[in-house]
């Protein structure tokens, strides 16, 4: 339950940021924003896996970038279901909003260590340098 609440708050923050950044996504009441966040979470949990399986060849062909289109369709659908309180005007607005929501959710989930997403930065040691060979002249042919 705690993990669900944490993911819901993160998704809510991401949706708020998308509303303020993307023209064409708007909400009238805070209740509409909360309802949109919850509905988006439910659709991501139940409808998105079905859409991923149905579009698997297209996902493979586009190297996974089609998932952005699936996320945009779900956001657009939420906008149409909650029409007066939460609106998404165009598919372009839904696409840019879903991109912002995905990036913000990835970063916040990574920082709070919730969900399956993670960002890892590794710095490895440079390879050892070969020893200098001063054993004599080298003839290149």
C-alpha cells in the first residue's frame, strides 16, 4: 500500500508538471487532477500491458519508442474520460505531456527508490597503459 501511494504521489507531481509545461493539457479543479492521476495509474496498470502485448512487433521495430505513443494514447484517453475537469486538447499535447510524465516519473522513482526504474552511473577505472618499449628502432613497412 505504501509503494502504491508513493507511486501515485510521484505520478501526481509528474502530471502537475506536465500541466504547467505543455499547452493543451489543463485541469479545472484539484479533484479533477487527483482523479486524472488515479485513472492514469489504473490504466497504466491494467490497459497498458495489454496494449504493449498487442503492439509488440511495432515496439520491437521501433526499438521501444512506440511506448511513448501508447503512453500518449492513455493520457489522451484520460483527458476525454474526465472532459470538464481534466482536458487534453490534441494528440500532440498528449505526446509531449506523456514524455514529461515519463521522464519526471523515472527520475523521481529513481531518487526515491520506488518502482522498477533506476538510473545508474558507473565510473570505471581507465584501462592500464601499455609499458613503453624503448628497446630499439622500429621499422614500419
